[in-house]
């Protein structure tokens, strides 16, 4: 295909070459997200395969920690591959990242379990997860930069918004392949060996992606800069050791991607967790509810990306952060009202106190899930949190035993174990529902979306997705436009992956830890509210508008 030159003097329609650039960049990124999300979707089975020497609860924790490792190393991937992309070129760098991601995923499908090769199995698995995180850290910046540098002036928001749909589409693709494989093999065989099929299938997706990307030419903006001998010899130094550029990197993080990351993860991932773990909605229904909201909302990534070409990136992104910060708690309360009305009534009508000697009560904040609680006070509070019961902790006399007081009725909690039949009976009598109760929203089949209860929940989740599309649709164009061509790949990738990989990726576990430690099912929302609000303020004051920047001249 021929090289496309970004210029304002051109027809408004998208050319054939530009469509191919977007297709090649987006398709490859979809496949990378597919690879990345496979692990998260199958974490339970993977835990049983590779951490089988540990008790079930511990193996699940290790499996999730291995998943989190992929998020934590994303910024380092951004630095490594950003440097290569600014020295060697965009095309070859994101060709390398997709090879690393695809081969790592394929090898997971072949990797013997812990029962076969022992301790080497989890070690190799974690190493492959780290490689996946590094590759993803280099992929997004390359794809976004490549598309933006092909886009005509004044249409970068629209062109790069297609890249913004890829995470959602990759998640969809991974779920579809898993569901199809499960239906063919059956649950027992899937848990034994069928789980490997989605990982092995990735080699075909890898082949398609590599074939398409080999047909691409280098970005015209980068190629022209390189031909003129203006490329950077030390992009890391220029990007981060030079305060004039490092300041923009910091502003891009605090005034852009930090808030964007927490809004994105709240609207897609924490909402799913809230439905399942707190509102006790079954996994089948909660996944379908989220899937429908994403299906209805995904097109708005492109809507807001295109709108940002007209009114600017900054007002849309910051408005999304501000509106989300102001409305998260009311929206999640309305989700509770519709998804589990009995829980809402129980929370309002029931007063629960854990009365104990403060010396015997520890801190329940446990975002990585590795701490083991043994004190009765901690076990009682953890049990109530897991049952979605709102509680408060009241100091008791020194040396006194632990008791749970439910609407004035005292129930001793002397045993060092997670659970108490008397407490369970009392909270049930107070109206707290359990999983499977008839009042909890439930879908009979994938198209059971027209009943008022189901439609209301999907509508509320759709609003959360709209917030996601507002903050995420224009962000790629803004990041590209903030930095000069010679260090663009390096500079834009780091704030993106810190904002999304750290602030966003750690949100679900941290938010639930806040819920458990406070006894308030909505307290975890203060995590995204605070960071989204900070971004709205910092961005409004310090972040420049970028939509009219001519990146071919930077």
C-alpha cells in the first residue's frame, strides 16, 4: 500500500489506504487485548493447573496476582518499546510487540501443569505474564501513534477513536472463544484440557495480525523526520530528563490518564465485580448485563472521538471525569435498587454493629488478598462484608469478647472462624438476601432484556459506559498531540499505562478492600471519585488543548 500523508488540504472522506491503516492497527490491538484478557477470564482454572500445591483460596490469590503482574509491568513496556519506536520506527516496534504477546499466549496453551513439571510451571507462567504486560505496554502507544500520524489534520480524534474500541472488542472475542470451546468440550473436559484451546487459537490470530502489519509502511510523519535526520538518539533522556517535556508527561498523567483510567475500570470492570460480589447477581446474568451495556455503548467511543475534533479533547475528557465523580454513588445506588431491591431495604432498615475490644481488631484493608485473618473481630467484620452487610465497629470494654449486634439483638462471635450460623440467621431474618433469591435480577437467556428490572440495570450500566467513552474516546489523539514526533511514542505511552495499568488496573481489588474495611458497600467508589476529581481539576487548570496542533510539524 502507498504511504499516506497527513495534511489538511485533502478530501474529508477516509481513503482506502487510511481505512487499511486503521484496520491493521485496530485488528492487531484487538488480538493483543484478546490475549491479555484470556488469562483474567480463566484465572480460576489456571490457578488450579499451575498453583495446585496450595489450598484453593491461596491458589486463586496467586493466580490473580500473576494476572495483576501483567498490569504492573505495562509502564516498563511503554518505556522499553517507546524508546525503540522513537529510534527504529512505529511499524517494526508494534510488529515486535504483537509477536511477543501472541507467542507468550500460545506457549501458555502448551505449558505443562504443576503436577507435571512442579515449581517450574508457575515460574514460567508468571514470566509469560510479564512478557504479555511488557508487550501490551508497547502496543497501544505504537498503534495510536501510527494511526494519528496517518490521519489528516482535524480528524485525528475520529481516526484514533477506532483504536479505543479495541479493548472492549478484545474482551468480547476472548469471552466468545471461551464460551464456544466450553459448549463443545463440556465443563469437565474444559477444566482438564479444553481451557488450553483459546490460548492455542491465538496463534492463528497472531498469523493474521503479522501478515496484515507486514503490509504496512512506516508512518509518513516519522519517516519524513527520519529522512531529514531529526530523529532522537536518546528519547528516554529527552522525554523524562528534560523538565519541559517531563512536565507535560506528568500533566498528561495527573490531568488526563489517571482519571480516565479509573473511570474506564469503574464502568467496565468494577461494575461487573459490584454486581457479582456485592449484589449477588449470578455470573451468567452479570456478564450478559455488562455485555449488553458495552454493545450499546461501544459506538460512542467513535462519537466522542469525532466530537473532540470539533470542540476539543479537553472539555470532553474532563467533563466525563467530573460527571462520573459526581454521579458514581447515586448511579451505583440505583443499580442496587433495581438489581437487588431487598438488599437496599435491608441496608436502610438494619443497624449492625461489631462490638469488640479495639486491641483485638486489626485493619481489614487487604487489596492483594494475601493476609489471613484469625482474630474473631476481624473474622466477624470480614464475614459481614462478604455478605454485603453494612456494619459499624463499636469499641467494647478491654478484654471483652466479640459480639455482633443486629437491630439491638446481641450475638456472641467467639470462634476463630469465618462465619457464624447465628449471625447468618439473624441477618437473613433482618431481610438481607442471599445469592439466588428470587428478587435479584436474573436473565433467562441472552435476549431477555425487555423486562423492566433487566432493562433498568442495563440502562444504568450503559450510562457508566457513556462515561467510559467520553474519557477514553479522545484520549489517544490528545496524548499524540501533546508530544513532538521524535519522542512521541515514548512520551505518550508512559502516562497512558501508569494511568490505566496502575490507577485503573488496581482499582477493583483496592475498591473492594475499602468496602471490606469500612462496612459500606459504596465506600470503594471513593477511589475512582477522588482520582477522577483530581484529574478534572488539574486538567482544567494546567492541561493545554491540543486539537489544532499540527503534529507533522512537531
